[in-house]
């Protein structure tokens, strides 16, 4: 694609600017590991919330969501539940508070606060480090796939997608290494502003160029409906036959079953708490448990502009890209939908801003992932097993090396991934199947011990990795119960066949974190020591707030899309529900948060 000098200048200025940001923040980030990986826990919650949202506003996910909205219509707004996106609601309501009360640097270090210091705890710590590194590498593979395709479609040099991915990953790695969490957060906020401006521009362009009648002429009946029956019932055969093939390939024809599977998987995965990635690092970086809850709530609200972009690109694609897809017939490439629309319809100057903004989105996800992965390598491997007495300065230098190593592995494996969709499917359904049950039990069952956690994690992850080699990518969602089941059996047997954790460790965890669940013997022991102790935990209130929060979050997703397609009644309904649920959350969640 040929870019105007103005657009190229905007992109170059942005890339040079983030590198200088790393230099500027190098001294502050080098003060110690807490500063390097958590920003010294001095960053305001709303800044961390915007940063976290920016990290989720990635190119690869945006490209995938544009395709899902194009193909499935408003029903495509349910598909982010595959991650699941509503895990932010569980964090907002109670889990972020539980995590932050630990006061640790990484999720692996958190294991010591739950399982103590015995052999089971040590094995558990190793298991979560392995999972963290596998998940970090998986996200880098996913990012590599998306940014390479995106850059090759837009940037003016005749390079292969892999070459673009390598160059952009190198630039991002450079400023992450120098500035640590400070660099990540500050650049994330700047990137979020750019993305918001770009999203508004795209939304306005889509509404100006696409009249309701033009959209209605290229979509099947039911495309604008959020509701669904047993089957998807979107008949594309007379419009774009290749879309019918894609629906079949994705495996989403029986949409009610897919929806129930997503909800079932999503609830369990969310109850497990955040995975040991950049999301957990933001929670641990907040100044207090209450602020960690506010930060998690901020994420859902801050992602509203993303759906203006997704809706605008999908609508433009439906009206103007359909002929291209028809011409491709069986070889239709939906992952080029977003690059085509931006190339054809965004004006000079705005194009540079949009491309820079989307590159920023990629960098935001990538930098956060690398920073989180390096934290595990240094804090939980190097300082724990190799050189416990390493100075802060030495540890920061080793963090530079760890970041480079993680990126190299991600690039090598990313070059072998088949597609964005296959990479995404492995992450959200295969890998997380092994993570779920051990991490649900660690919060809610006192008898669950370090050995149970280790065997649950190892069994689930091993099952996911084996199935990934023998099961088609379209079936990832359906083998989630298999990996989850293996993890559950191993977790329970591993716990019951070994001794419980030390009661002193369990009491310290229960008194500090104050979780709800099956903690009867531990709660009794705590009350014997301190008759005035009150946990303040309420499973009923928390789960009610989660249900209300999921509805609230869903309205924030669909309202911008309804705006783009000019469905005024549906948009007004979504906004009304958003106001009602906001009021309920204000009274039953926000006003009841405790000060720690």
C-alpha cells in the first residue's frame, strides 16, 4: 500500500516517540524489581485501568472481532465470551481485591501465600511459572500473526509479514526493556488516546458512507438481532456463499450450544481469577485492594471506543468488501477485511493516525505480555533458584535478557502458527482448560493443597497440549471440558491422597484474603484465635453483582454497534439497561467496598 508522506510521518514520529519514552523512564524503572514490574505501586488506579484496556485493544483481536461481527452480525458480540471478556466483572466485584491483598509481585509468588513453604507449595509454584511462560509465549504467537498481516497490508515497504512482525516486536521490546512497567503504562495511555480518536473517526466515516438501506441489502435476515435460537439461522448462501463455509469451519452453526459452552467455560475460568499475565500485573500494581476493584471496573468502560471501530469497519466491509469476498469464492481471506477497509476509505492524515493507533494497540498488548513474562523468569526462577542474593541492579539487567529471550521464542513459534483464529482458539479454550479447576479450588476449598494444585495444572496443561496435536482447531471449544475434567480429577485426587497444608498457613491466608467458599474448619480456627474477626465476604452479594455486571458490560459492547448501524430503539434500550445496572452496582458493590 502506498502511503502519503503525512501518514508515513505520523507513523514514524510515533515509533520514534515510544523509543525515547523508554530512555526517559529508564532511570526510574531501574530502582528495583517492584519499580520495574509494578511501577512501585504508585500509579493511580484509573491510569492502570486505561492501560489495561489499551493492552486488550490489540490488532489481532480487533481483526478477529471485525470478522466475527461481519459474519455473525450482532450475535458476534457474544463471541468475546470465548476469552471470556466478563472475567473483568469477576475481578471488579471481588477477585481483584482477593489478589491484591497478597501484596506480592507475581502470581507464582502468590502461591506461597496460599500453600505455604512445603514441597507441595514449591511444586505448585513451578507449575504456575510454567503455565505463565506458556501463556505468555502463546499470546506472543497470537500477536506475531496479527501484526505481521496488518503491517504487510498497510506499510509501504515490500516486506514479508514475518519481517514486519520482527521489526515491530524489536522496537516494542526495546522500550519495554528500558522502562519496565512505567514505560508500559505511560505509552499505553498515550496509545489509548490515539486509538480512541481513530475509533471515533472510523465510526463517523462508516455512518457517513453507509446508509441503512445499503446495509440491509447486503446482510441476511437476523443479522441485526442479538437474540438467537438453537441454530444460528443466518443464510448467506445468496449473498456471500463463502461466509456459509466459514460458519461451518468455525463450528458455530448450533449457536445456542456454543453460547452455553462459552457461558459455562467463562464462569469457571473467571472464578479461577486472572491468568498470570499482564492483567494480574495491573491488579498487583494498584495502590490498594479497593483501587484494584475500581481499576478492573474501569477496563470495561474504557473499551467502549473499540466497538465503535469494530462496528465501523464491519459495516464498511459488508457494503464495500462483499464483492471482493465473492470473487475469492472458496479462498476468501476474512483476515484482510480490516486492512482493505482502512486502505480504501480512510483519508490522508487520518490513515496515518489509524495505522499508528492500531500499531500502538499491538504494542500495548505486546509490551504488557513481555513485562509480565520477564517478571516470572526473574522473580520466580532467577532470584529463587539461581541467585537469591542478586542485587536489584543485577536483577533489572537480567530482566532485560529475560525479555529478549521471551521475544525470540515467541517469534520463532509465531512463524509456525497457522492463523490468527487457530492461535486464539488454542489460548482461550485449550490452554485455559487446564488452568481452570485448580485455580477455582485454590480460592474456595480449604482442603485443596499444593500437591493438588501441581497435579491439576500439570494434567490439564499436558492434556491440552496433546489434544492440540490431534484435534482440529475448530473443535477447541468442545475439548475444553476434557482438559478441565482431567485437571479436576488430578486436583482432587492429588489433594485427598496427601496431607492438608499447615493450618497456620491456611489461617494466615484466610484472615488476609477473606474469601468465601468451603473454609469451615479454617474459619473456626481463626475465630478461636480472634473471636472479633469478621471476613465481610458474601458469596450471594458477589455473585448477584457479577450477574448484574455481565449485563452492564454487554450493554457497553452492543450500544456502540447499534449506534453505527442506526438502530436507535435498540441503542436506547441498551443505554437504559446500562443506567439501571450502573445504579444497582453503585448501591450493592461500589458503596460496600471495604477499606483495607
